[in-house]
């Protein structure tokens, strides 16, 4: 019996969520079940979303504070430009890259590029083309203690 079959049948056995995840993990661990690179990337994205969904906002901010080079740099520049505070202060109203640039005294192209990274890691969300809104992580990173964690370096 393949580990893929084991993971599939685990659902029907009334296993706890932890036991089910252990079965799925075992199936994925056997790399022979991952047939191609596209499947591997899909599984990786699902795993990342699972980790993010299980972490508190504070845990996610702290993880990014101590890991991830370009993402961490984008977070730091976003803090320095007050992009997170501007998004939170807009109370759900989307802000365009041009508005963020004007309010932060930054070049619009820089804001667009920063927001591309920040949206990809969940620290803001796109509301439209070059238009952004706050997320739970945006609000979390405006807390002085979490903001300070990213300013350590």
C-alpha cells in the first residue's frame, strides 16, 4: 500500500487532525509521490499557508524579523516609510501606490516594488492594481514591540 493511499484513507478513519497531518506528512516525505516540480511547489505553498494559519500574528512577525533577507529588508523599509501605519490609518480604504508615495515622501516606483514583496508575504493586500489595504499582519507590525524587533539590525 502506498503512503499516498494511506494519507487518502486516513480521512475516512476518523483520525484527529494531528493524526491526519502526520499521515499526509508521511506520504509527502516519500518524494516518489511528488511526481513533478509543479506538484512539489503546490505542496510547498499549501504547507506555508498552513504554518501561517497556525501562527499568531506576533509569531509571524517575529519569524520574519529573524529570517528572510529581501523580505526582512522590505519590512524594514516599509516601517521606515510608515507604510504600515498609513494603511492601518486608512481604516480599510484602499490606498494607491501614488498616495502611499506622497504620504511617505518616497518614490512611487519604490513603493510599488516594496508593496509587491509585502503583499506576497501577507503584510498588505492588493485591493486593485497598485492599490493596497491593511491585513492582520499590517496591524500587528504597527505595534511598537514588533516594529522594534525588525529594527534590531
